[in-house]
C-alpha cells in the first residue's frame, strides 16, 4: 500500500497515520484526589506535640517504651510532612522536562517513610537489649498518664487520615504509622499498669521489642511496594501470560510480543507492546485497538496503553524483549 493511499484512507477513517496507538484515558482524577489539607496539617501538629510530651514523660518516668513511642510519633510527623509535600508536588502540571509531572513524588516519600521506620525499629531493639542487661527503675504513674494522652492523640490522627489513606500508597503509609502508634500506646498503658501492680520492670524493654517488631512488619510491605514501583516493576495482580492469551483471542492478532508493564504510581499502570496482526483494512485498525484497550482496562485495570502495530516485522516474538524501534507500514 503506497504512502498516498495510506494517508487518504487514514483521513477517511479520521485516524492518525501511525503504527502506534496510545490510550491516555487514565485521567488526572485517578491520581489527584480531594485530600484534606486541614486534616493533614492538624495531624502533623498533633504528632509533634504528643511526641514532645512523650519524650519528656519518658525521661522523667525512665520508660524506654514511652520514649520509643515518642520517636515513632516524631517519625509520624515527618512522614506526614513528606506526604503533604509529595501531594503538592503531584499536582504540578506535566512539563517538557517532566512529562509525567511529579506523580512519583509520593512513591519516593513512601520509600523514605518506610525506610526510616525500619531504621528506628533496629535502634529500639538495640536500646531494649541494653535495658535487659542494665534494668532501670520506672515511675509507672507518669508513664500511664502520658501513654493515655498519646493513645487519644494517635487514635484521633488515625481517624482523620483513614478516609484519605485509601487514595494513595503514601497516605496509607502515614495512616499505618498512626495506627501502629495507637496499638503501641495501648501496650505501653498495659505495661505501666503491670509495673505499678506487680513491679515487673522487665516488661518495659519487652514492650519496646514488640513495638519495634510491629513497626517493622507494618513498614516492610510499604517499603517493598515502593521499591517495586520505583524499579518500574509489574504489579503482582497482573499476569503477562494471561494478557497475552486475552489479546491473542482477537481474530486479527497473530502474536503479541515485546511487552512492557510498569507502575507509574500505585494506581497508574502502563502497558506497551508490539502487535503482529493480519493485513486488515486501515479503517479496521483503530476499531481493533479500541477493543483491545477496553479489554485491558476492564479485565486488568490498565489505564494507559501504547500499542505498536506490525506485520511480521520483528523476527523475535518473545513476550518480553527489547523494543524494535522502526515501525513497518501496513
């Protein structure tokens, strides 16, 4: 088919003369949600105040678990500050230098948050072990009062962020910080009661270790997911084999190869591939690709698709392989 004829037929069908087709129906609303700035700022202030109170209370009472809870609160405040900055950055419009905008700012923030928690956990375990060797006398009354105040504050902060936590991995990370702090505050209160009634001072470092292990468990999943996204990994929920089977069910498609799937954020999944198709009329290509894009969206949750149409151009038909850069005209 000559170039003039291709251009003429493309104009008739109102489609671009190109071997590639992109679906940009991901929509900005999928990423930039209605976060409550007031809630986020209030939660930051709340965590800073409670963290300071717990540090003072922990020093006066001699409770390491209370100090560990304070450090966790300070990390919460830092996490939410980073969250707020990341959210603001994510709203910056795409530019020539950053064609995706700053959407990955939230993922970087989630990585920093979870990494900080893992480091804090190791520090707390180290300090707790030293307390086993050199036990410290603890004032359970002060420990109980400060921990109870911390419990109320953490519960309020978690409640304020619960709704927004479903909108991004980064807010989810901050929310989990607060939930874990709520749980640890309950444990510290119980420990204070045990020390007061039974004088079991060893319960304080034990609680510290348990808090640290809990922090590790909650933060590891966020850390792992953020690393996968930053490394342009494939979501676990998506099977390349299944996608290949679904696309090759279309009668016009001979083969799908050179597939790339990655996450821009925890919500935006990108997909690109080469399609080896029958030599069909150019007017039918647009309709075929539209059907494939709709299938990928409905069955696999892929909102951004780039498909390169070929006719026996690539010799290597592997599912995952480096891209052939020159597009053969149909």
